[in-house]
């Protein structure tokens, strides 16, 4: 499996999971879970995170967070690091609480925010621990429907606003949406390269936001048969057409194309945009 994504930019949305070392429990009791949520509140406040959903399981947790200031790694270092220190101090232990690196998936907010809000709170249901999401006290579901007080870090209103203007109607629609999710396919069927939850256009947009050094670590989705760049160059009507065709193959990052054609990656991105067919010219709706 590919290593967890560590690409950061302002406004990025991540689904984060972190598991216990050797898959052992990371909470001994309710007090530990409350302590974790208190620490999560500190992290969200300090790093200006927006948390849309969470779920604390036995040996792992799920978070859906947006980072307006491109600081995921710093926040996660504090969250897992400080929790480990406090947990070990409390129980007189040493060593790791969490298993290596946390896993973070970069998410297309427009397409998958609500899907992941639903997926995350349904984890205990899928695991057979409870019958409904409302029965699990350690997720964001009860706070979102108003059945429990909302922690300061949880962006309840932003989630509900996607369902209706009136709070009561929004809660009703959200609850129905979550309930229907028990029979829906998992959003992870659309995961690309163990790193992105979004389409090819979303991935291209991510590349445009990153620095050159980040592009070295940007996974390139393998979705079509890929030829050598020299073949694209030879077959293309011109340089720009060749760049567009090579990028469409899914086998080359903006940086790789820039190095081959002697261009900066931002120039490559502009060329790709200019080569895309205009949907209006074909009588299509955008």
C-alpha cells in the first residue's frame, strides 16, 4: 500500500485514520475517549482546523478535517504525540500507542464531504457494535442531530447547511441521509492511488496548488495505457497537443511533463487547460 499522503495546501480536506500499535486499543475507557476529544479540541483551535465528522472506535479513529492554513502534519504531530505522552503517563507505560504514520486521504470537498460524513459515523454500525449511528456515543452523529451537546471543534452548522436552511429540516434530512448509507456502496470504491478521493480534474487541481518539491511526491493515477513521452511527442500535432495527450493518459505528473518538454510545471498546467475541449462548443452543459 502506498504511504500516507503528506501533501498540504490551504483549504485541503482530509479523511484521517490512525490505528493502535499492533492493532491494540488506543482507549482503555470512556475517560480516555473524553481526553482525546479534549485534545482534538485544542488542536483544532490552535491550528484553525474545521472538523466535519469524527468517530472513535476501539483501536483506531476517523476524522474529517479541513486545514485552512496548510498545517495537517503539525496538528497531527500534536494530536497523536501528546495523546501518546498522556496515555503512557496515566498507565505507566512506554513506547508507541499508534501504529506508525497516520493515514490521510486528500478529498474533493464538493463531491465527497457529505459522503464521508456519513461513512465515518456509520463505522460502528458496519462493525456490528450498534444497530444505528445514534447508538454510538463516540462519533459526531449525535451532536449533529442535536441529541448531544456539540464539542467546540465540530462544524455542525456547516454540515447541516448542506441539507436545508431550517435546522429542524436539515437534521431530518441528514439523519435520513445517514440511515440510507447503510445500504450504499462505500465511497472508497472511487479511491485513486490510495491517496485521493476525487476525479482526475480534482487531482490536476491539487497539482496546481503544490510546490515543485511537493510534486516529487504526488502520486500519478494509472488509469489508461501509458506510452513513452517520445511517442506522444511524435504522434501529437504539436507540442501542446502532445502534452495534453500524455497527461490524459494518467501516467505522468505535471513535473514529469515539464522536465521532458523543458517547461515549468505551472506552464504545463496552463497548456493542459488550454487544450481541453470547450463543452459549450459541443452543445453540452458544463
